[in-house]
C-alpha cells in the first residue's frame, strides 16, 4: 500500500481516458459488448465495459477513487496468491516468497494504477478463484470464474492448461485425477463459446491476427 499509494497524486493514463470515454452509457448498452469487440478493438466486456459503466456514475472524473479500487484489487489478488500457494505447497515460506514476488513485481505498479489496467487485476482475480474452487471441488463456481476470467482478458484462455498441470502435480488432485479431469471438457466448451466472436471479427494476414474493428487500438496477436 505504501509503495503504490503515491499514485493517488497522479492522473489518468491515456488508456484509462479511452476506457472512460468509450464506456457504455448504460447496463443495457454494455450488454452489446458481450457479442462484439469494443470501440477500441478489445473483447473484454467485463473489465472494460461493464465495470467502467458501473464505476463512472460513482466516481466521475476523479482519479483517486479509481486508483483506490485498483489498489484494493491488487491487494486482494496478492492475498489470494498467497493463500492458494499455501494450499498447493503446504509451506508458508514458499507462499510468502511467491506472494511477495507477485505483489512487488513491476507489473503491480500498472495493475494497481487506475481503471485502464483493470483487466490485469480482474482476470487474475477470477483465474485464482477458479483454481481455488477447483481445489475445493466446487466445479460450477470454478467454471463461472473461468468465464469471468475470459471476459476480463484474453490471457484467461490458458486456464485449462493450468488446471491440467495442477491435476498432474498437486497430490490431493492427482489422487482423484479422473474426477477432477471431468472439469476439462467443460472448460474447453466455455473457451470455444468465448472464441466464437473472434472468428467473426478477426482476419489473418502476414502471420498476424488483426481485428476488423476500425479503431486506434485494433486487436492484434503476433503469432511469430
């Protein structure tokens, strides 16, 4: 908190200005972004559409509240990282080291800065929660968190691979791997539903997948 609290004296980043400027003006309007890329090219309807739509009427153009929300989100994710590592490795020292590395990593500065970097925090939050509920055997909640993770940021697509690795290496999951592995087809189905809009709005050219959306921030993945 002390390390990142200096951000309260700062101002919005350029990305955050774009997020607030092009935010949906109502919940109904935000629903449309769940089926097509947003005006700045990304497909993040939860973190860059619904949440800004809810927060802007509360905070308007005041920077500090957005920074406070981002900072609290980063603290929550850091605690989840610690608690999850304790459950997986059963060693608090390992968990402390992992959580400190995560919390103080340079990316934490961006993640805790303002609303423009909310996708990093929200996707990581739901990513860790999906793993948490997997460890609890609460598969429906794990699937719901995976969907929320995907609709926060594209990197959430890696979760099925991470779940497969955890089932293979975590003793408590490996002991009953067949039951836990039943979650994988459902995860892959959710991933397919999530990817469907991309096949409509993306084209391949020169080794790069580029969004059809005509915006300054066209979505692009470099496959090389």
